[in-house]
C-alpha cells in the first residue's frame, strides 16, 4: 500500500503544513501510521527554501504545492500563546494536568482562529524576520553547501496526517 505523509510544524503563532513529496510503501495502514507517528521531523525555513529534517537526512523544498502557511490570529495568540508541541504535552502528562488542559473549552481552536496565508517561502521568511531573529542552521553533517552558515527559522513538529495513495 502507498501512503503520502503530511506534517504540521509550528513556530510561535506560525504554522506550516508540508506534504512530503515522496510515496511511502507499507504492507498495512497500521504499519504506515506507526512509522509516520514515530518519525522525528523538524523544518527550517530559510530565505528561499524549506529544509525538512528527518533523523539522519533532510529534504529541500521549494515547490509551492508542497506547503501551506497559516498563523493564529493575533488576538488568539495573545490570549493563549502557541499551541502545545510534543514536549509541552509530555511535561503536562508528567504533571498530571494534560487532560484538564486538553478538555478546557477555552483551549479548543478551530479554523476561524487561523489566517490561511498564500505565501511563498521568501514572503513568509520576510514576515517572520520582521518579528523574530532567524537562529537555526542545518545540523552539522547535513551537507548542503548553499545553506552553509545561513540561519533560518526552526519549526517544530506539531501533528501528522497520512493518506493512502
């Protein structure tokens, strides 16, 4: 069976959803779901491209069909802050407060809380650079000569989806 994986990444109020332009093959949907769930994936937005980092490899994206930017509306972000990332969830579970936060009505977001942004990579980079300082370089050992020394914005994994193709 063939599957396409999509990941959502977050940086503060910003989110980018990326469809990985590669088919993955698994004998069953359960195995595909387990593999997708177990992937350690991050993204770095550079001035002219996005690097998707897997555990020991990376993929450079510059195809507008592969990604979509959105952000929490300013008033929502000011009231609640960023969405919970996996590290936040682990901490809440350790404290025993995860269910309380997850089920709180005032923490339920829907599509009206977001602005869909039809932006190219360079446009998104410029908007982020107006508010934040790019700080992330490609990790040592990932040899992409054109990005050596360039700093970008680090987006952490927020969610995943898989679609049978």
